[in-house]
C-alpha cells in the first residue's frame, strides 16, 4: 500500500536501527546514513512492508507506525505516560465508545490521543491543564496524531484543585483520569463531576502518594473497590543457542489506582481480585 503526503512512517534498517518520518512532504528529504532520501521517492515507489532499495546500496523496510511507536516519537517537554501504562489505564478505567471522559494533567497529550481514539464514536473528552504552554503542545500533537479527534475534544485551562472548576457542569462524566501530583486534593471536584457508578483513575509515581490517596478515598465513604497496580515490561531475546531476557527493562514508571464512585456515603467496600 503506497504512502501519501502527510502520512508518518518508520524506516527499518537491516541492523535494526529505525528512522522516523513524522510527515511525508513533497520536496523534503530524510537522511539515511548520511544519504538524502527524497520524500517524493517514498511516495512514488515505497510500499508498506516491501523493501525499498537505496541509491548507494542496501535497503530500508518502511512501515506505518503503530500508535505505541507514534507515542514514543511524540514531541514533548514533559514526561509522557508510557504505552505499557496506557494499556492498563484504558483497560482498568474501562474506556469505550460513547463515554464522556474528563482528564487532568495533560502534559504533552500522549494519553489524550489514546483516550480520544477509545471514546469515539459518540464520546467526548475534556482535558483540564493548568499550564497554557502544555495545552498548546498537546493540541499540536493531537492535530498530528489524530486530526479527527479534535472535534470531540475540549481543552480547558484550569486547576483541578480549584473549587470553581467547570462551574456549569453537572455529574455527567463517565470516567475521570488524573495525572496529578496530589490527586486527593481534587476529590471534591471529582465527586461533583463523576456520575454514580463512574470510575476514577489516578496515575502517580511514588508509594507515598498512593498511600495518601488510598486513605483519602476511603475516608470520603463515596469511593469503593480501590485498587492499585503497576506495570513492568521485560523483552526477551532469542538466538540460535540462547534464550535470555533483554538487558534493558522498562521497570516502574507509575502506580495506577482505580475506584468506583457512589454519591451515597457508605462504609468502605474493599476490592477483592476476581482471579
């Protein structure tokens, strides 16, 4: 399948190196081992999964990037939530088409793009970001990675800790996702904005933050089934005479905590793993 102007692609080299092309542009060139490779040539002769011979010998194998690969090359000034954690977030928060989702702590917008992919069709996402420069960068990344998602996305410059946040909103959000350093300070807003039965999910890096949050959730008597998990991913390498784990491991990056909301204060109901 040929590549079109504006599309991203990744060129895989025989030695395993990769060259990321964020967008194919007529008249532009990308250097491969110091040799310019015209984008026009890629659009005219390259096809996904088919080796493309190079003028000075050798070849590259072009692929359209997966969503995870696109996130790894995302332009950012803040640390993004890694794909390994995003997979758990989308699953444990049970994000699906038609949901109305609120997130706060947008950063560079990596999770924002993933949420927009999951809530459509029929759903929408409201992002609350305190810093305007982060909001601008997130908007730009959304336009690059998911241009159609902009129609279902609203960016709000505000502070999730402030009581006047979204004053006209009722309890209409199905899910609330917080990537904030002190998510317990946002619980009053969460209780006001999250629908009965909705899910709150938080992402924090340290055990002390999780401990403070868990106690705060239980003390409200409105949040139940509090669960905290982390994801550690390790690749494996297979050779003709060896099988071993890769030297590089993507270890701890953050704790993911979920809780179910009830507007009626009740004695805390603990979570029990179903398996």
